[in-house]
């Protein structure tokens, strides 16, 4: 494919305009084009949440090179902060002014809280790298989940394994995101409203990541990944830069988690298991570590593929065998696992890597052939 | 001349190994000061304790009147000491230009907010970083390779890039750890010219090197380390003829 025209200023503007129109119309194309369109929009909403998560993890893993296997903990923190402040669960205990704060304030609180947890994780692991770091972060992720599971006694804070129910939908700019809305002759359902809301935050996070990438901070992260000792000797304050990476990554996770809680209306520790951390890591690695478009692509593929399989496998099975032989849920992980293995063998740099990484891997091939 | 860097009574032990044993040096502003010694004499260890990568056990560092004993590397760099490494440590998968841009980290201020908002001040700083990085690459003579990944540069160019990156921190003292190692004679000659240029531009140089010929022609003063102790110090001619130095390098002739 020739992307050259996109490089010109005009081409860029046109590309962005087309992209904007597609994104604006996407939910309507889905609801118009498919019988179960609403569930597809829902899947897209989740994909957007995952994009935010993947971009957050990308800062930690892709830029700073710190392998984090407990990343979902920050998603959990964001989700629970939102849930606790926007549900009847703690309404009787907490002072009234704390309950149901302004939505933007709420998201800032979720981001800051998750960021604080990022620093909490980062501080003890400052000296660790690679496999040791992975093990500690994995433990951290599990600790958070187990805490959420058990903090219903002696004082009931998280309501334990039952989770928190009846979380309020977002109310913002006089819009109740939980109720269908008529506008321009169209009926905006909850999934539609949330689509635009999550999309807006997703774009904001993409913007922030893009800006950080080509900045003094972004370069310091990459230098840290490339050679910690040299970065140290160049006067980069390793401790601060690492903690900043953890905090930034975590705060993205927190925002995503808060949106998730309000969208879902229900949170429980089950949503934040290790498998989720691994999925987010897969998105980053599969798409192309350290490359924003790649990470976004990875998040979309990993989160949407199961939905597609669900809709494809059953008709396919019935067509071939005349009945359902395997449960699609089981097949899903099999196919997904196989796909991961094949992609990592054939394209270890990811599906859409940055120029830097593509060069890194490609040149090894050339050296091998020479 | 006043001493720019005063190293007094430095000790560093690794378990039973006394890697630096009461080492004292004083380096004057504007000179090229050489540090030689057999392998394992403690030269690189001295660099590492000076730049904060290792913690010295005892002693004192005074640089420009400032105490730098057991300070973090970023404090050392900020107060004006930059270094290169014996086994080149570039950011291999960053371009030459980006390497030098990273070097300016300590002299620039833009944080997260500046990076995200890209206000005029942050923009100006970023543009300045780029211009300065290119200038430094030109200065060390690899300006045309700016877009090349560091690891794809030739060996000699990697050495030069390391010097450019160190210079990006705006040092008053540049500590070079065996910059000529593995270079051919013409590359070494070029490096010598570069060091003289750097000195002429007001940067004091502390140099570890094995190439004796290079050291004799270049250094104003030389100190010799052996088994963690300073065994000689002075102008190159005197050091060359010091019997203890000859003994350290060649052993004592059997009687």
C-alpha cells in the first residue's frame, strides 16, 4: 500500500477528516448494518477502554522497558474509586459532598489515585528489571485483587466478591448517559452515548501519549530502556523518571477503569484477574511495543477478535457438522493462543512496529543473511 | 592555578579487594590530566566512584568548591562532570541525534505538562535541543550521520558520539575512559585533535588511556595507579622515567 500521499499536509488533513467521519458514524453503521448491532457497539466501547489500557501499559513497557504483569490493578483502582463514590454502597457512611462528584473531577480523582498506586508499586521495584520486576508486579496485581475480594470485613468497603452494584451512569453537561436520548431524529442509546464519551477520552489519551513520546521525558524513558547505567551517567534522575512512567501508565489505567465502572454499572474483583493483565500486555506486544498506532491496532484486534469468533464459529460449525461441536468460548482461547504464537514467530516486532523497532529486527535479518 | 577537582584519600573496597587505596589527585582547570596503570589498577573504579555510579567508602571529592562525595550521578552531572565508558554505552537503538538530545536532559526543564501543552517555552526549548544536538555532532565530526542508529555507526564514530553526548551535558570536566581503545592510528590522531579542540574550548579533560604515545603527547600531567594506589604523578617525561612506574608495567628485572 502506498501511504506516501498521507505524508503531505493536505493528505494528512484528508486522512484525519475521513477518520473522524468514520469514527463519528461507526456506531450507526454497526446498529444499521447488523441485527445485533448494539452488542457490537458495546464491543467497540470495550475496545476503546482497552486502547486506553494498552496505551498506559505501553508507557511502562514500551517506552521505559519495565515489564509489568500486574497492570490491571490500576484499572481496578480506577474502577473501584469510581464505584465507591458513585453508588449507594458507601453513601450512608461517606460525607454527602464526596458522593457523586462532578464527572470530570471524578475522573481526575481516579487518575490521581491510580497514579498514586503506580508510585506505590514503582518505589519498591526501582532496582529491579526484567524477570524479577515481572514477578513483583504480578504479585502486586494479585494483591490488589485479593484486597478487593477481602475488604468486606471487618468494615465493608469493597463488598467483597459480590462487588459493587448500582453504579451511577455518567451525568455530564445535562446529559444522562444511562438514558436513551433523541437528537437529530436519531435515538442515542446508552452504548452510543458511552461510545462518544469513551472515544473522547481515548483521543485525549492518544494525544497525551503522542506529545510525551517526542519530548524530553519520552526520550528519557527510551534512554532508560536502552541502557540504564548510561542514562544515569547522562544525568537522568532514574528514580523520578521511572516513577513518572509508572504513575503516568497507571493514571491512564485509572481513567479507563472509572469509565468501565460507570459503563458497566457493576464492578467485582473478577474483572481484574491476571489474565486481563496478560491480555493488555498481548495488545502492546502484538501491535508493536512503543508505537502508538501499533498499540491501538493491537488493542482493537485482541479485544474484537473474540467477538467476531463468537459470531462466526457457531454458524460455521452448524454449516459443516450440522450441529455445535465445540463451545466457541473454548475455541476462542485456542485460536487466540495459536494466533499469538504464529505472529510472534513471524513478526516479533509486532504487527505495526515503530520505524525504530522495525529497523532493530530487520537489520538482524540482514546480518544473518550476509 | 587553582584545582578544579580535588580528590582526597579515596578508598573503595569490594569485599576483600581494596580497589582504591588512599588515592588523592588534584586536577587543574584547563589541563588534560592522564590516568594510566596496568589492567585492574582501579582507574575505571575511580571514574565510577567519582561519577556516583559506585559509592566510595572514605575520602572526599571537591569539584569547583562543591562537595561531590557520594552524590547521585545526576547531581554530579549537573555540577559539571560528564563521562564516557570504556566499553561504549550508547543508546543503541536511538539515532545519533537522539543520543545527543538525551545528553541535554540535565540542562533542560520541560516536564510532563510542558510536553503535553507544548507552550511556546517548551517548543523553544525542544527546538534548541535539536539545534544544539546537531551542532555537537558537527563539532565531533559526525554531523552527517545524525539520522543513523547509534549501533550502526562505525566504532570510531561511536566513540565520537559518546563524546558528543557527554559534551551535551555542558561539562566543565570531561572524563574519558579509554576513548582510543580499539582505534587505528589515523582514528587515534583524529581523536587527539578532537580532545585538543575540546580543551581549547575551555573543558578540562580527565583521561584514562593505555596508548602511551598518545598520552605523552597530549597530557599536561599524568598519574599512575597500580593495585589501587597512586604510585607516581607529574609531567609525562618524569612519569615515564619513574622506576616505580617501569616496575609496575614491566616488573623488576631479575638480578
